[in-house]
C-alpha cells in the first residue's frame, strides 16, 4: 500500500506539497488539484456509470421542463417520433450519441445519496432521459438526470446504482451532443 503525505507551504500558500512515503523528493500541486482529490470512500469508486451497446436501446423517454418526447426504434432500426412531432431525428448523430453514452464514465464524483440535492440544480433544469435497453432478451431502464453546471463547467448528472444516488460531473463534450440530438428544442410542443 502506498501513502501520500500532504502539507501546506508557508512561502507558497496556493501550493500543496506532496511526498510519497518511499520518496526522497517533495513535489507540489496547486490548490485546485488538491481539492479534486478524493476525500471520501465513495469518491474512490470506479467512474464507469454503465455499459450498453447503442443497438440495445429500443426507446428513449425525454423529460425537459415539463415537456415529454419519446423516441422509439422501428423494425428497421430507425428512430421514430410520435406523428406530428416537430423534431426530425438525425439517425447517425443519435447512434453516435448513444454509443458514447453506453460507455459513460463520470468525469468527477460530486455526491452520494439524496442529501443536499438542491445544490446541484436538478430541479431547475428538470432534464431527464430514460433509456429502455434490451439485453439478452431482458428489458432494463437506465435513467439519467441532468443538473446545473459545476464550477468546472461540467453539468452535474445523477443516476441510481445499488439503490443509492450517484452524482457526478458529466463530460461536457458529450453533454453538447446529448442536448443537441436528444434534447427537446425550445419550440417543441407535444401534440395531444
């Protein structure tokens, strides 16, 4: 087992000094890097969120600011929307987005459990996607909820695993794809 020792410098207050227990030299890192190091057991968890193949997703239910949209796959594997929808699915872009979502990894762990959820902005964004997945003949649903951006500009996201909520920073480049290809545009009004 390796140990790392950390200490504050008196002549460089914005730097943290670190040294391994078997090292002869002291290194320094900036305070922001130090603040991002794990300090709770759940922050040491593997950052893999889930794993699925894009072709295993048979439907997606989007909820955003009180509006709903359901994407379903037809018998040819193409994404379809309810009749009269104003959204045109971009097939290849949806598949690429799903491929990347299927390999989703947390950028950084931000919270564990349901305490103090208000600080992540989930209620304000009210954006959630449920993926209906068919694996080995069994149906499962993976749901992700998005919140406000973190101080590092990655949107907060939340999933349930083993009965507990995991909150993490979602990769910002992937979020731009999700918002563009799996989001509800501002003009979308569901037809009843």
